[in-house]
């Protein structure tokens, strides 16, 4: 299959030599070489060659390019594969049935795809051209299909197949795919592997978004165990699953391909048939329980007749009463049936004959709107329960109706304020956890590997910004300017992503988030980077946690060097002052070098003094010495209140 | 220490095939031979004290004691009717060997050996006569040793081998010391790691 000649982008960024403590560990699902073995990469190309594409690899590419620093990558096994979700072919007028499937690696990225036919034609005949967007229309690429019947989207694991028939100019097909996800087993194995090697990192970046507090619990379990079991000190950045895309019922419309001769036969009260002389109903997607609409006949035009039987050549209908007729002028369109049922004062249901509300993204508690039905349009109502084929509404009194689902739009509505309030509640249990930074929201960023401008987690932007500076510098320092090429706005310049300044609620919920500034400069900034430590504690600020971790690690390694040393004891078994002072001097010299030295961006802390206990009895076996590090962090301006005196 | 140095000097000289016995003051009285090397404290010069040469952990060195001592070499030429110069010539041969041996002995003992002065002295029984039956050379030197901090049983202070640490990092922001003691952590400091 020929594609439009284009320039390819080869990621050949090279990072500089690794400075101590400047390594970022990236955890992400991969389809290739998912051995949870940490490997250091200075080149995104090398990482892509080894693991193939994934969200983690995409983050790493951005990180290396922006910071010129290497990363430690841990490829996690895929525990939950990416899945095809919402599809919408209702706007298609051509007869080619478009299907989407995963390739051998599975779906590897979350996409919001739009395929728009620009030059129509018959599948298998050269000349068809379409534009394809994987990022909700933000960017698109022109694809010449040639004589091919499928197109594999590079890197993403998506294969788009075109059934026989026609594509018509301006037809639009939409679909969504979710990204794969790891599980607690993979994460635990990764942490064990990380502990077995010697490279230390400032932070972990969890590439995939986490859906609930259970998953954040997996992360905190491992990052805390990294301290308690492995004596290493770090924190993890993760992002809460975004509000968008909102769940929407798939709308699949099937069309009879070509102009076969159709024979309509009146059989009885039920079971009337439509037989075709060429082609196949099953190949074209018609299925039992679908509703079909026929037009273009002399005597058999009807709307939403239920199919009770399907073979390649024969459709059997339920109660639709046909008249004997043979014609090659008919148009047949079908789609899964949507049945609205009045059950009682509450609990009315909407049942679909195929497809899945769960796959489409609906969950109990969602507020939905319904439009396009004959008698059951709903402004808003809550979903009481949801299964693959049944939505049960909380309060709306439905009217019995059966309609082709391609006519009806059921979609979730969720305002930013409602969403952030729900996230606050959902993650409220993640408290007093200073080793995890949870972010909300997304920003648009061009992926250097795929060329799409995906909506990426705010945690990615925060992490990249923090590694562009020393670890004591907050990633929300305004003087550093907006996040380079990270966007909150749509093509018209309207802010569409979560903006803490406008929408609010994220910081109150303890989330790292993005913002704009009322008086500029234009662009996206990180509002604050917060750990889930106690509210407004020193260690609730991620940059303070970074400094504290370095302090902990320095004390740990320098005191470890003293293991086995003998200290001179007083008569009571305590160490002599001279012995302790000598030990303290060694530790404090290391601390001074790591934290107090004047660096390009200033010292990392104001004071760091380790003191050994004078009261420990070291004449016992084993002799344990207690020490406390008194770490005074740099203060950071967050609020400036100005009074203007007018006279 | 001087007694032990004398014994070790004896051993060293024997290794160089030097037949002259090395004795201390009491031992000299029991000798029947003229030729001898007498090692003894220099009571006139006494001792001096300096700071420790290097830092030792245990036992701790408080000072170095520089001990004044002297070696008197008695030599007698084997020639019949030897004159004074012949006796002195023999003495100088012994002096050279003694100086070399002392350097090695004290280096092994890690005591610093420093020759101070040397002179020929009049034999007590040659006073009033011009007949010399031998020559005596007095070599004054110092030899130092560490003054270690030990108890009466010469035991150094006990030691404890560190097996483990309990580490805590407390984090605070710069502010007024809550208890006025800069060596303690503020009461409201947060715990970053440890207990």
C-alpha cells in the first residue's frame, strides 16, 4: 500500500553524561521485552528499538529531548490490554464497512481517532484518499489507500480494515482506543529489579494514568517498600485518569454493499425474508436482533425491522410484513437495536442488541443525556447500574421504544467541577503519603515518535520541567516561563483542558495540576506540585520531598560506611565525644557536598546537620547508633500579598 | 624502654659480628671485659614532652615523651702498648656501628632516635696519669615514645563495633529556634524518613 511521501522524524536525541541524582526512572507497559529489567537509556531511539512504542517510551522520548538527561526505563508486562471502545459509523454513507482491530502487539496508545474520506471510491480500486487523526482532530495525516483494504497506523498497534464497498467523500468514521495497563504484580517485580541494581533516581514516573485509589495504592506500596525494604528514597509521579474522553455509545451503521437483486418474500405472520443474489449479509455486518431500514423498493420500504435470522444471503425478519417483490434498487441499512423499556417508577432500562456499554466507557453513577430517540430523549439522568448490554436509569420514566441505535446518541456529561470533586473523594484515602505525587488534567504535546499531538498527563509535564532544574527548584516557578510546547488550548485558542485558575478544586484536593496566569505570559504552567503528604506540610511540596530524599540517601550511604567501625567507649558504654564528633564530621561533610554547596541554582537546603546520639549504649552486641538529621529546607514563595497605600 | 633498647642493640650488633657487649649501668659493674657499650638514662639532660606525632584513635596518644639517654662506648686497641690514638680509632669504629644499629632498632620500635652530642671522655682511672689503656666515647641521644591513654592494667578504653544505625531525617523550614538550642531539631519538624 502506498502512502503519501513524507519526511520521517528519527529520534536521535542524545542525553549528556549522568550527574549523580539526576536519573528519572520511568515505568511503563511495553509489548516487547517486558522483562521488568531496569535499563539506562540516553537515546529515545535505542529505547524505541528495544521495547517498541508505548506511552512510557513516548514519555522517555520527551524527557530525554527536553532535559538532555538519561532515564532508567523499566518495561512492565501488559496486564490489561488496550481495548477498542466507542465507534461511530453513523455518518458514513458509503457501503464499505470499516472495522478496527489490534495488531499482534495490541493497542499501545489511547487514541481519539477521526477518519475523514476526502476522495471516495471503491475499496480495492486506487484513488481513495482519507485524512486520519489519532488525536481528536488536533492534527491529521493524509493517507492514500491505493488498492489496499487495510491501513496499519504506525507505532500504535491499530489496523483499520475496509470491507468491500465504497467510501464516499466527507464520510466520517470515529473510534476510540484505550491504552494498556500494568498490574500490581508487574509493578512489584519492577521495584524488586530496581532495588537489585545500583543506580539511584530522583523520582519514578508512572507513564499510564491510574483509574482509582487501588492503583495509586499499588504505587505507594512499592515506593514505600523501596524505602523500608530497600533503603532507597524516592517519590513517584502518577496522573489520575482524565475526565475526557467522555463515554459515548457506539453507533454502528451497516449498509448493503452494491446493488444485488433482493427478493422480498412474505412468509407468514413472522419470518418474512429478504434474499440477495450476490454478496453476503454477514460479511456486511448484519446480525440477529439488528434493526434494518429499507428504502428504494416499490412495496417494501420500512424502518427499524428486527432481524431474527441471518445467513450470507438471507435475512429473516420478525414481525415486519413483507410483500413479494424482487428489485435491485433497494438500499438496506442496519444497526444494533436499542430498546427503551418502562419498568416501573424507577429502574427503566435501555438495552442494546450488540456492543457494550461497558466497553463504551459507561459506569454506574454517570450522568447521561439521550438525544435522537423518538420518545426517550433525556436531558440528564444518572445511570443506576450498567452491564454490557443494559443501562438502568435512576429516575427517568422511559416509554417503550425500539429504534436503530445509529440514530440515538447516549453520552456522559461531566463538568470539570463535578469531575474534580469526584476525584477528590475517590482519592481522599490516599493521604499521609508523601512519596506519591498525584496529578490531574492533561495538556497537548506533540509526540516526537508518532507525530500526533496527544493529550498527555500533567504529571509528564511536571516531571520534565523538574528535571530541567536542580532538585530543589519547584517545577511551578513562574520565572521559568510556560511549559514549552505544552498546550491547554484548542485550535481557536480557547482553554479546554483543566485550568486550576479557572476551574479550581484540584489543589484543594491535593493534586498537582496545571494553570494559566491571568496576566500572562500565555501558556500552560504547573500550578503546584504536591505530594499526598499531610495538607500544607513541608513535605507536601514535591521539590521539598526531593531534597529530603537526597538528604536521607546521603545520610544512609555515609553512615553505612561506618558500619563495622569501632568507636571508643566511655565507662558507661556510650561512645566518647571524640569518636562521635569524628563520625559526625564525615557524615556532615557528605551532607555539605550534597545539599549545602553553592551550585548553579544555589544551595539545595539551608542547613543539614546530622547528630549522633550521646546516650546509646554501644557496649552491647549488636551495637546500634541512633542519629538524627536536622534538615532545614529552603523556603519557597507561594503567595504574595501586596497592599497599596494611596494618599 | 632504655633497657629494652639496649637488649635489642645487643642483638643487632651481634648480627653485624660486633663482639662488644651492650649493658646498662647495673650490668656494666658486673663485666670483666674493658670493652663495652653502656646504655643508660641521661639524668642530667632529663626528658622533654611534645604533642603527639599523629592522631591515634585508641589508645589515644596524649603526648610524646622525649627521653634523654646516653651510650658510652669503651674501646681498647688489641695492639700491645697501643697509644691513645689507636684506642680512639677502635672506639670510632664501634661508634659508627652503634649509630647504624641504633637507627635500625629504634625504627623497628617506632621510636624516634636522635643523636645529640658526642665526645671522648676521660676514663676515671686515667685521671692524674698520661697513660691511656683505652678510650671512652660518650654519645648523648634522645629516644621518644608515645604517652598513651591507658589504665593501670595498661588496657586501652573499650571499643564498640557499630553494627547498625537508626536514622531519622527531620525536616523544617528556617525559623526561630523553638527551644533556643541550635543542636536540637524543632519540635514541629516533619519526618522525611526513619522513625
